[in-house]
């Protein structure tokens, strides 16, 4: 009987029992071999990474796992670009270079701790990802920068003016994405309080939402009145400017939540598989200037307009 080594010696080229793969599969080809994919979530993650690492192009996105910690779900993604490889962890989303964070368990623990500290320090709206409120966030950033460098009363008055513009931009963004009945009277574009009434009646209607709707109208009205006062008062100072900024950020955050709720609550179940795992995405490429769409996390259903037109 021939030994194992003798058998190997008699085999010709290409007849080995095991062929070792000597070259890696290109990152941009890996998606072809993924059994479970979620194209819409992958697109969200890819856009996020390219928005953060602006000199890099995403080549592959793969969800590694999901973990629930203290009631919060964290999705962990492995992202390969043409330059680096990243861990991306959600809720809220952040990315970590695998060169500096090679251990996934350590990275997740670090992320959870970091996000807890961030939440405890700030309730500001996250503007890192593309959204229909980019102009609002930009104007708020301008107001904050002006506040930081302000000295004279006129400087703080300018902060008030910038805050007013951010609130006007806020209702403009909402009304572009809110379907109003034709019989509803449209206020003038700069009538913030008038548009707040119209939009909250549409986005937060019904008897069960009465208290919530009134609360939203009240905080918006007070924020508007405060910024107008700050714009014109000769006693404008740093404290008043800071309070006005916080008031505006609160209003913006609430309005963004209400708009997103109107989209997520509109589709409670997938029309195909009846799953409640329906997610909301934002695609900046949907005409005219980006729009929300939904997809099912269980099946392939989506209401993205590009899919419906195919």
C-alpha cells in the first residue's frame, strides 16, 4: 500500500486534495457572494462612511451582527473602502478604523460608552447624514459660530437673525414634504407661526394627539418670539443668545421627529410579507432635492420611486 506522501507524488498538477486560495477576492466583488443582503441599509451605511471619510470610496458593506444592550439595538457593519477598513456601529452611527480598533467586542463596548456620554451632553439634532434639513442645520451652525465669537450686543442680535432664518428654513423643508388638503389656506412663506399651525395640524392631527400638537405649537411660537426679541433688543447678551439657540434646537428636533413619524407610521406593516420591520431611509438622489422612502427588513419590498419605475 502506498503511503500518503507517495500518493501525493503521483498526482499531477491540479489534482491536489485541497487548493489554497492564493489571492483575495476584490472588495468590490464580495457582495456577489453574500447570502443575506440588505441593499437599502447597505446604501445608508455606504453614504455615511463616504460622508465621513470624504477621500474614500466604499467598495463593500457587510452587516456582521446585531446586539441588544439595555434595550437598544446596535448594528455592527464591516466596511471596506479603497483606502481603509472600518467598523460602523449604529444608534447613533459612528465609525472606527480597524487599524486602531482591531477587536470588534472592544469597539462595541467603546461605542456604547461613547454614545451614552454624547447623549448625556447634548440633545442636538444629528446632521452628519444627508437629510432634507441640511439648510436648517447649516444656518444653526452659523448662528452657533457667531454666538461663540460674539462680544457686542449687535453680535448677539445677529445670532437672533440667523436663528430666525433657521426657523423659516425649517418650515420650508417641512411644507415641501407634507401633503396638505387643497382647501387649507397657505400662509406667506415667512409666516413661521402660521405655517407651524398648518403643518402640525397635518402632521400631528386627530383628537389623540391634541396635547402633543398643542405642545409643539407652543414651543415653536415661543422660540420664534424669543429670536425676534433677541434680534431687536439692545440688551442682547450671551445668556439670552444661548437660551434662544437651545430653544430653536429643541423646536427643530421635535419637528424633525414629527416628520419622520409621519413617514414611519404611514406604513405599519410590509404590504408583501406583513412584517412590522419597516425601516425609513433618505435618498438625496430622489428628485427634486431628496426624499424619504421605506423598505422591509425581511423581504425585498420598498416604495423607492426608482424601484417602482423599473
